[in-house]
C-alpha cells in the first residue's frame, strides 16, 4: 500500500513536470508570438502573420535566393542600379512590403524595425532599457569581444583596448599601410604588363590587403604566416551562414558533420591565437621591449590595468578575453575595411569626375613621395568621398537591441523581451531624411 502511494506520488510529479514543460513549449511556439502579434498590430505596425515555429524563415530564404540569382546579371557601373535590395535583402523586402512601421519574425520572435531618427537616439541612450541581444551559441564561434559586451565589462574592455587605437599609435603604422598597398598595386601592374588590357577582380585583392595590414599591425606577422587563421575564419563564416538557412532551435547541438567541423575550426583558431599571445607574454616577462603593434599595446595596457588594481585579475582581461578581442581584430577589421574599399572603387568608377578630383588632390599633397601623416590631414576631397561611401554603403548594415523592460519608445509601447532592428543602410538612404538625391 505504501509502495503504491509513493509510486502514485512520483507519477503525479512526473505528469505535472510534463504538463508544465508542454505549457511552456506551447506558450513559446504559439501563444506568446500570437499575443505579441496582436499587441504590435494594435499599434499600427504591419508584418506577416506568424507561422508556427518558422516565422518568416521560409520567405527570408526565398528572397535571399532570388537576390542571389539577380546578382549574377548585375553591372555595378550603371548609375541607376539600386544595390540596396542585394545588401540588406530581407529588411528592404519587409519595408517595401509593409512600410517603415513594420515587423518581421525570426522564428517565434518578432523583430520591430525602427527607422525614425529620434526613436533610434532613444534606443541607444536608454541602455538600461535596451540591451545588446544575446548571441546565439553558434555565432559565438565567430568570437565575441567588445562589440557584444555591456555594462562594467564593456567599460573595462574599452579602457584597455582604447590605447591601441589612439591616433598617435596609428600614425606609427602608416609605413605598413603604404608597404601593403604598394605590394598589391605592384601585382596589378604585373597583370597589366602582360596584356594591353585585362579585367581585375579587385575584391580578393582588397581582402588580402586588409588581412595583410591587420596581421602586420595587430600581430607583427605577415599575411602568409597568419593565412591559416584567415582561411579558417572564412570557412567558419560560410558554415555558420549556411546553417542559418533553416531555423531549427538547438540544431547547433546535433553531432552533424557541419557542427563538428565548426567546433574543430573554433578550437584551431583559439589554439593559434593562444600561441601568438603566450609567446608575446613570455617575451614581455623576459624583459623584451614591447612591440608597437596592436597586440603589444593591448597586452601592455592590460598589464598596466592589473597593476593599477593590485593584480586583481577580475578587473583586467583574462587570456581567454584577449583571444576574443584578437579574433575580433581579424574578423571585424578585415571585412569592414575591405567592404569600404571595394564600394569606394565601385562609386568612383560610376563618378569619374570625383575620381579625377581625388587623384588631383593626392598628387598635389604627395607628388611622387610616400604618403605622410601631415599630407593625409589635407586630403579633404578624399575624406568627403570616404564619408559618403560610408553613408551609402556602411559595412554594418543593421544593429539589433532587445528590450530589458516594458518601455515606451516614441508612440510605441514595447514589452520586455522584444527585439528591435535598426537598418542602418536603409536609414542612410532614406529620402525623408537625406532628400530626393539620397542615393
């Protein structure tokens, strides 16, 4: 009788746990998304009806495939060619379909698009209400670093990293920039010398250029020595993008060949970076002069922070955190700079009159001499061109933030746990902000 009573009790507990788990599951995949949809529509926001679990994933994939197909027949030199749909594909698609006051679905989670400048200002100023979204575990394989930190952790990392990007430190690196650029142009000259004319795909050259510069300025090694890290990061990025085509929660945990490869790549990258960092730290402890590259400055700054706080390691970066920041140097620095350079070349080819003005200014400042810091400060036209390229085609095309609390944003009421998407590229080309000639 006692045994039966205990069995019944455990059975009831098990049933209660299963029912609770099922309730949470149903709430996550259906009830909460439908409540959120009703709440957003009541405020005048438009978007697709919620589809169980997948949200807008299927439509997102279709739009991306169509954009990829149309890219094959594109010509970049056409003045009337709107490149925006090919760069920020799904955000552009949603805004065209539903207008600026809209939302879309990432799985069972709605994401509200914010394009009003005053609302955007509020989002970035109210950091106690709007936080950076938690990275999916799979995206952590690309590294975290400063861009994904908040609060005191962000403040501490920013303080330690800041000296590495001081203008006076960067000025010392100018000869490296020139050397790498000169090497790339020499390769182009060889290609042209063998034929009267030839077509050059500049994108791989520009990626190699930025990789070379980052290797030498950040780690004091050449591109060839750091090539393995670059190749691994490139492969990792491709694998992660492919894994996101279909939204399956927790799919990164499955022991698939792709997931195993991604984890192996992550381990290899961290091992390579750890080796570079450990060798540098040993040299510093042995009394060697600190190298004037980004890693050397970062390690020196981190060591100074530890001394200032009486060797409290919690108030300085751990070895793992230094590795994360180095990863960010590679990935973010290489891609964003290469994107800026390639779009600059595209737009200058579309507007040869500005290309002529830029060339004239550079020749006036330097003639046949190597560039120096004093001359660079006089390149007003070149600076204007670069700023305009960054406006038209920013390397980062959108930001996301998540609501920590129920919050009022302009006329909108946003519940806690909602994400907002700020489509930088669409905002930078918005005629309502910049005028009819925004693009």
